[in-house]
C-alpha cells in the first residue's frame, strides 16, 4: 500500500529520427552546462572549478543517460535480451558511463583524462584577467568535448537497440 510507482522514466528512442532529436537536445544541454563550467572556471579560486565540474558533470551524465532511456534503472526495465544488447553496445562504443550510476570517483576518473587542461586552467588563473579568460575557455572546451563524447556513445547504444527491435513500447519488461 505504501509503495509508489515511479512514472518518471523515459523509453529508449524508437527511431533514428527520435535518436537525432534526443542527441540534439542533449548537445544543447552539454553546451549550457559547459557555459556554467566556464563561468565557474573564471573565478580565481583554485580548486573551485574542479569541485564544480565534478558535480556538474555527474548531473550531466545522469541527465543524458535518462534522456536516451539508458540510465541504470531504465535499462533494468528492458527485457533481458535488450539489457544484454545495451550493455554490450555500451562496452563496444567505449561508453563507460552509459547505464551506470555516476559517482564522484567515476567522474573524477573521466575528468583526469583532461588533466593537462586542468593544470593549464589552474596555472592560467594566476595571471589576472587573461588567465581567467583562458581558464574559462579551456574549461568550456574540455567539458563540452567530454559531454559530446557521452552523447554520441548513448546515441550509438540507442541505435543498436533500435536495430535489435526495441521500439517505443517494445522491450520494456515492466513499465510501471
């Protein structure tokens, strides 16, 4: 009696056109979050941008996964054969964050890939104004690049699911 059904979930896009629409929405979301990241990077407080990026990026990955119907919870609702396809496709495209619960450690690992850019941003902050602008630009580009890579990984996984036959309502084991 006290159980609530979670009705706030999205299905995997059912057609290539749907995937393209979700891809474009997510790319716009990435650009907006990258602007926020750049704004924080311009603040001359060392370390503030790194903490902000960890939080922003974790939320971004969760939002993108959800938009594509590829969050961990959403994938678990798929029929077993589609779950397997989703996870195999994620591995195949290098989408290590597709269908996963994103933790601070995972995000930290991904952001460490851009360690050189982080060091450049921190060093740039020590030079007044020009350094802050450079740090913001580097932060925007790095955040956007990583975000776009994740969007493309999700789009590829969704495309494989569409090819395998998952549709708007097909493949869902328990929608409620």
